[in-house]
C-alpha cells in the first residue's frame, strides 16, 4: 500500500480541535505528546458522549457495531499495559484500521472484523514482549521472521487460528507506510503457511457439524411441540410476562417509598454497590403485591404445560425454553446466519400465493458484502414461532422504545430476541446462545448414542478431529446456532430436496463453492443403507451391452442409410469391414470391454463416450459434422430432424421480432436438418431467410 492511498475518516460528531488534521496521531506519537494523543476520541455514542479515547486501556466500540449478535464490542489492550511502546503502536494500528480507507477495497471494514483482527494481532505482540522487541516491524527481519514462525508452531494452534493471526499481521503491514515505519517486505500466503506450522491433526479446516438425524428429530420435535402448544396461548403468555414484571415494579416502588420515608435506613448504607442491588431486588420481590404463582394460575389455567405448583421459577424456565424453541424453529427451517436471525422483528413473517400454493417467507437484512434487505423461504411453523416471540417480548420492546432517542435505538428495540433475566435489570438482546442451546439440548433429551456417533463421522468428513473432541457417547449433543444452517444444507442434498444452487440462493452465498462446502457429506450419506443387487446389475449391464452390439452390427452389416461424421465413415467401410467387426462375438467383446461405446439422444448417437466435447448440449446442429468424428444418425433420427425443420420454420414465421442471437441459433439447426434430410433423400422445401435492407446506415 502506498502512503497516498490512505485517507483519514472520522465520525461527523468529532470536535474540530480533536481532528487528525489539527492533531495528527502519528505526529503526536513521534513527539511523545501523550496528553494530547490520549485525549483523541475513538468512539462517540448517539448522544454525543465520548465513550472511548485513545488513552483508554479498553476501547468501547459498541455504538459502531452494526450486527446485533456481535459478542465482542470492545478492544482490550490490557495485555500490553506493562509495555508502553508496544501498547501505543498497537493502538495506532487499530486506529488506522478504524479510520483509514484503503483504496484497494470497495467497502469499509466492519467494526466486528477489526475487533477480530485486534484479537489475532495480540499473539504477534506476545511474541514481541517475550523477546524484548520494540516494534512489530522487527518481525519482518529475516532472522526474527524464522523465530516468529517457530514461536507460532510451538503454540500448537489449528490452521484456521493461524490464518487469523497471520492475516492480522498482514493487515498491520499495510499500515506501516502511514505509520512511517521502516520495514522489510515479506510476502507470504497465510493459508499455505498456516498448514506448515499448525499441529498435525488440524491442517484441514474443521467444518461445523451436521446434526445426526435422530438427534435432529428430537431437537426439532421438542421445539415444534413447544411452539405449537404456546401459539394457541400466545396472548396469555405475553400478558403473564407483562404482569409478573409490573408486579415486581410495584414491589420496587414500595421498597423505594420505605427508604425515602426513612422507615428503612439499613438499606441505604451501601447504596450503589452489588450488595445493595441484591438486597434491594430481594426486598422488592418480597413486597410485590401478588405472588407470581397467583398470576400464573390466573392467566394460564388451561395451559397444557403448566404444572399445578407452577411458580416464578417455573415461569423463568418455561420462558427460556420457549425462546430457545422459537429460535430453533427460525434457524432450522430457514438456514439463516445468526446475524440475520437478529434482524427479525414482529413484522418479518409474511406469505404469498403462487399458482394456488402458499409460500412462507421471512424478510430481514444480511450483512455480507454490505447491509441489504432480503428474504428467505421458510416452513409454516416459523410463522407461529415469530408470533409467539412477538407476544412474549411485546412489553419489552415497548419499554425499550420509550427510551429510544435515535433511529439506531429504535431499530435495536424492534429486535425479536429480547430477554430480561433479572426483574431488576433493563431488557436486553440475547447476545450469546451457547448456554441457552446447551440447556435446550438437555431438556429435549438429545443424548448421543453409538449410532448417532457413527452417523456423525459419516456425515462430517471434514470434521473428524472435531467430532472426537466434542461429541461424546452418552452425553447431550453440544448444540450451536450455525449447526442448523449446515444441517439444512446437508439434509437438503441427502434427501434430494434441492441442489447446491438452491442452497446458494437460500443461504445468500456469493459463490457456489461455499454452498457445496455446506452440502459436504450429503451425497455419500444417501448410500449408507443402500445395498446393491449385483445379479440385477449384471443382468442390466448384459442387456445394455447386447443392445449396443446389435445396434453396431445392424449398421456394419445392413443397408440402412446413415448420416453424421462417423455414420458416413461406417458407410465407407461396409464393403471391407475390419476383422474385429465381422464377428458378432468379437464386436460384443469390444463393447463389454468398453473399447467402443454408444450413447443416444433424439437427434443423434455418439460413439465418443467421455471423450465427447458435448457441443450438442449447446446446439444439436453441432453434432451433424462432429469435430471429434463421433456422431451417427439413423432413419429414426432423420425423421426427428425433419420435424425439427418444420417446427423451426414455423417459429420464425410467427416471431418476426426475435433477437439476432435466437435467429442464428434457429438458423444453424435448420441448415443442419436440411443437410441430414439431403443425406436420407427426404423431400423438403429449403428455407430462404429474408434479407433485410437497412437504410439507416
């Protein structure tokens, strides 16, 4: 990267006296103006408050994060706290990633990607600290580069992790000209290099696991049953959640009144501490006007899943299971990425009727290659899942909307996946599904059997090491959000419900190769329980060979007219056949040994087998004078060409406004048909194309 390809971009709300034009970070760093440098803002929230400055040991970048499911929203530099020179250098690199535009890329790098890069770069800085090196540019020196690679090899990382580390280093190199660092350029491929220095069993990229069929049945059966049952009572469930929360708020108010009136002085001594918040919440629950069990009994009298002793703890568990079940239904029956699932709102579902059939859709956003609106085809159960979640989180969304002051806040408040784990806290988006899905797997009884383990090995050929480490017989299946996406692709291919092209469209992939990667193991799994009938196959092969032999025999020893490049050669050698074609038995042996083959279509036969150039797929006219001398046309196919000739002439006469490309495509077939009919002495009226005289040139 040249220095002149870098341009600084800062948020619009940055104060003028803190802009890099007035106080250049590189200049300030060289002059060691730490006070001014540390005061430069890194991130400002929607209200104009600076939430991160250059001097902070942790940069809070949450206002800049676009994807709603991002679990990492800050860059933590504490590992470098004892090495100030390295600390400031890494901060400069992260600053450059955030605010410099590289003209090699069409879109700015996502904040979540930059946070990930910073995480990968820390490994390189750990090497610098352990070897008392003062700059990351020193890694470029040949003698240090070799030691650095040895250091990475000693870490026993997987190839994927090493790619992450090396790519971060590579991206840091691109900023060296802007930073004014002297360095020696080293060219390397992170992917190829990582395979050389990773641990032996982790060379290949580990793929997300496709869930074994029996496990998937248990998970989805449990989820669908929960959603189906809850859907009929969704309004009562939503009202129960609202009433229990309001009941707690009334208890809070009662406790607050006691504190304000001076009745309770013991609860004010530690105000603001975790201990105070714990005692306050405990007393608020005790002074709530109603017991949660009373509210549940009143509103959910007929709810089938309600036990007779249902209380607040039961409701907390039931609400968690319902949330997970709705998430599982949306993920499993759409194949959406986790970031895309977080874009769902109560208005995301809709259906449409095409040719008398009702299709179900989810509409939302995808963040690959920039944020854009899109849609997914889903199963009918997804409608119920969205409606159940909408009812459960209605009051939470209303609460967040009341405090939303910006468009971003309002958008976040519309998210479907909200939770309020503790009554005393604010509603928030569910940021991590790992624990929730782990519990859901336990409640659904998804325990791995020996059969499941064997199926998992067959279905996931690229994840053998991962299976050995994470899948254990007799234990619950370790469920993760991305497994639903992989499993949908796998079962689509295994059960012939679609192909990789359909998966590409549904999954919003940029490349077909990525869709094929998700489908890995699907085709081999079709053959798991298939037993070949060898006797039947032998009989079929024998009949096929006899038919091909008979066809060649009739051509070599008959008097029938033939056309096509090889058909005309057969006519020439009929009077002096080679010895191997004079005996039926010898001819049959040639066919059986695959030394001669034959494949037929409506328009011609081909003797070339896998050597055929397949030009006839584009246009059957190309088979008439086949460039590889393989086409044979008999009387039956000549009749097809006559029919084709008549149909094409009629088509051209009725469609005068067709494009030149279509016209030429038809014309080549008409001429080919006339050539075949001439060979067979079939009468026809030659096609005379109309010549258009243009006067505008």
